[in-house]
C-alpha cells in the first residue's frame, strides 16, 4: 500500500488506483482551472442528460460534475451563488401558476388539498423513518423524502443544516424511480393509454428576456427582503416565489416564463452547491443508505398511487389522471404522459403545483423544528 498526496490530502491505496486522479489533480491544481472544469463539464453533461429527457438536467449535471471536481481538490463555493439560483427557481415556479392551471385547481380545490395533505403526512413519516433507520439528521431524512420539488428542496437544504449532497442524491433517486415507473404503469395498468414524454417539447410559454430581467432585478431582492421581514422560512426561494405568484394572480407579470438559459443557470448554481459538498470517497459512504432509501421510496410511490386513485374517484377524472396528479415528483414527465394520453392535463399540472407549493412552505419549517442539535456535531 502507498500514500499519494493530492491538494494537501493523502489517499491510501495501491499506487495504480490513484495515479489518474493525481494526474488530473495536477492539471487542475489552480482554482481557475477547477472552475473552468466545473463549468465546461457541467454544460457538456447537461446537454447529454437533456438528450435523455432527464428533468432539470442542468441541476443533475451540476451535482455530478461538482462531485468530480471536489474529488480532485476542494473548491470554495460562494453562498450567494446558490441563493441567486434559489431566487431564479422561485420565480420560475411562481410563473407556472397560470390562469388556466389555477382554474383547474379551484374547480377541485378541497379534494386536491386533502390528498396533498395525505402526501405531506406520508413524506413526513418516510423522512422520519429514513433518519431513524439510517442514523442521519432528522432534517436530512425529512428533506430527502419530501415527495415533490426536488430542485427547490435541494436548493434550501443547506439553510436547515441538512446534508445537501445526500438530500440531492435521494431526491433525484426518487425522481428517476418515478420517471422509470410512469411508462411501465401506463403500459401494464392503464392499457388503453399510450405515452410519449417527448410530446412535452415545444409546450413552453413565451419568455421575454427584458421582462424576466425586469422581474428578477428589482423583484427578487424585494421578495427576499419582504420574506425575511415577515420571517418566512427559506426566504431566498419562497420570497421571490410568492411575489411572482402574487403578480401572476394580478396579471401584471412582465413575462409569462423565464428564458431557458436563465433557468438552466439556476439549476447549475443549485447543483454545484450540492455536488461540491460531496466527493467520490464520501459518495461511497452514502451507498450503504441506498437499499433502505429505495425501499422507503417504493412504498411512498405505491401509497401516492393509491391516493391518486382516491382523488380520481372524488373528482371524477380517470384513474390515470389521478395517478399522474399524485406521482411523487417528475412534474414535467407526468404532464407529458397526460398530454400524450389525451388526459386532463391542467388538472394534473394544477395538483402538482399545489403539492409543490405546500411542500416548499411546510416541509422546511418542519425540518427546522425537527432539527436534532445533538447530531449537528
């Protein structure tokens, strides 16, 4: 066994195991080199993930590239970067509450709220079980198992002293499982429907750069200031989100959607925050948690499907639309399947938006309340 030094750290193992890592570390030994590698690698990986129709591809690419760069040498990540990403993401979510979606929600508000509350309770129970079963922080377990809003939950995890990297891994493990299960369930359970997630392409609302900048530059700081003034949890995400939602309700938004590159940049900023707190060696430590996490996520998905069938019968939509409306994540994939199956798309979208808003408003305060100081050491 030999010891190889990298950036002041020592790795024990066979000389050949870390030779490539040492060479790469020398090539990107400077801070500038690591930033270049982080940005270039994230962009390239994002393009690849997008070709596979992975939701929030840039965020996932940022996590993966951040892990790789952090394994070569520590890179300090400015906190205001992730906060900027949260503000952009919050406004993007607020803009999703279109008039048509709100009308679909208002027509069935009580059943949607009841089923969403059930999903919230299931997420809470799953998170607490996960934290107890794996001996991790209560806040980390709770945010890891929150059913919906993967990008938003990952973005605010650090605000609650949670393990951001682990939260990101578990959130995207859940999203991937939902995406894999959607076509399988439609194929084997809902035989009369066919789905093609590619049909969502081109369904975006028109975006304006000038309107987006007008919304972001004065709106985001004001929303954050107001949220902190009235003590809203996670102000950097929820302040801009609630302000944009209010402007949407008043029909005075300067843009109907944010430009794609701006949203991609937000995803990268949030992904880097999570990825740069992990490394390949630390990732190996988390592998032991995955079997238990998978079991809990699968049970959570099944329970959400049963809630979806209940919602379908309460509202009078098809079982497929009820199932898609309560799928624990992968909003865009669920909407795409509904579109391809000629289902009630606005109902599916509206139910997801209500759950997303409730999860982001309720789960973070619960995470803070359940934060176990004894485990923060």
